[in-house]
């Protein structure tokens, strides 16, 4: 969708903003450009919509050189979101959002209807916010309107220049989550500029790490964090890159251990080949756990004596989420369930296994391309849930 072919930008005073850039962004891919201030990432992005013209090389959009396109028509067909938002202060939120469709000749009623749909998509009720003016909104709400306005003409490409940089950390995290949800729905081709490696890692399908005017590494977040291409990238992503990698590595079935299980209608087991067992219902969904010591001392069914199973995550959750669940519930493992509504589900979140710290470590090593962990001995039974 977007291709840079040996693109450079030099200014009259001899300053080189970017030098020999060659990379490609696939259709529907979100690529984050990350690096320190003045490294050329914003210049790179602005060459896509011709706010900056390259000195040499070509920028292609869907195979066509953008230099051959009319700049005004080109920009109206590309969504553009900036940190300052740039809303018109004298126009309502609804009219701000409908700006580009109206410029493209869409009737006012149709443009406003499209704007209302997009405001809902970004989490703003048009009945509540549509008639307000920008100065009546919070910073986070203005950013949402900016994103909605950029999507109003249904552009295939979205350029975002540090769009969440001017809000506080809590609002910023919410906006990132909302944008990820939105991207899963609309699947735009996105170039996203940021100086924050945490944001780049969280949002990007791939990351371009900039040095001075050059890309030092262009790869997936897990690879950039797990196998930095040289000392510069390692220093930039930080010494805690192993912890950052928790957020971009998903829990997979091969990471799980399978403890003993019993059904809710089964009698309490007298012999369990582990300190505890998971209690499942008839559909295979977890309904709690029972300890071996508890089972030996009581009578009745497993369902009657099952203790709550609070520490769990769906398959595909990040290792960071899994570790957070372990720490929150002070346990040595976390149950993993099939995502509700998935093809593998079958019964609304059936039990798949448990993730232990050893499994988490193995998954982290794999994400970095280091292969399976070489811990001595075979898998061991997970730690019991506290309170036993």
C-alpha cells in the first residue's frame, strides 16, 4: 500500500532529514515510526501526503507515485491526525467531523449522518457531543473527534503524528486501547509517529526504529525488543525490554500445563496426582478448584466444594495480562480459557490449561527467537492456590 524507494530529504542549508529510506507498509498494517526528536520520522510521514516533497527517491501509494497526484486531492483521500488535533473552534463537533466529506461534494445531510456514525465508533454519543464546540470537550474527547474526522471520508491510509502526546498518561492509555479496538474494526493502513517506545510497542504491527535520518531496525515489536539490531536500538528500547516484551507476546496453548481436572458432578476425589485439581462443568468451562487435602477430608461433589477460580485469562491474552493476574491474586499460576465466541470455544470459555512462571519464561524466550527454555528436568505441578 505504501512504499518508500530510496527516499531522501535534504534542505538548502545542507541538513539531511532522511537519507535513503526504503521500506513498505502493507495494506491494513499499522506501522509505528519511533525515535528521538529530530530523527526524521515526521518528515517521512509528511512525504506520503506531500506536505514535504522528497529530494530524491519515490513514495508510492497503491503503486502510484504520489508526486504525480494533485496535492489537494491526495490529502483529501488520506486521513491525517496530529497532536494539536486542529479542530475548527467555530464549528460544532458534528460539523468538524463532516468537514472532508462535505469538501468532497457529499450532501450536508449525508455528511452529518456519516459523522454521527463515526462519533459513535470512537465512543462519543453524537446526541450528547455533536452540538458541542471543541472548547467544551476534554483533551481526550478532542483527540477522538480528530480521529473520527480523519476517518470521515473512509480513507485507505491514515497518518498519525503523535496524536496522543498532549494528554495525561491515564487518558493516553485509554485512547490507545480505543484506537486498537477501532483499528480491528476498520483495518486502515496506518503510519503512526511517536517518540515513546512503549506506545510504539503496544500499537504497532511492526516498528521502524529511527536513528538520525535512517531506520536502524524495522521488525515486529517482539523481535525489536528481543533481538535489537545493534547497540543503538538496544539502548533506545531500554534495559527493561524483556519486561516490555510481556505486553507483545501472546499466551499460546503450547505454553500451558494440564493439571488434573474433575467435573462438578463427580464425587470429591480421594486421590489426586497433584496438590489440587480444576473443577469443570459439563461443557468444559472452569467452575473452580479443589485441593487434594480438602477433597480427602470431606464428602460430596466437586462442584459443592469448588473454590472460586479468580486468576484466569483468555487464550491470546498478553503475558503481561497473565502475570498481572498472578500477582493480583497472589498465585503461582493462571488458568487459561478459550476466548468466548471463538471457534475453539465450544462452550463459552472452556478450560485449556494453566500458565505457570516456567511457561511464561518459555514463551518469552520463544518470542525473542531464543528457542525453548533449557531449564533442567520436566514440567512440574503448578503451585497451589494460596489459602489452602
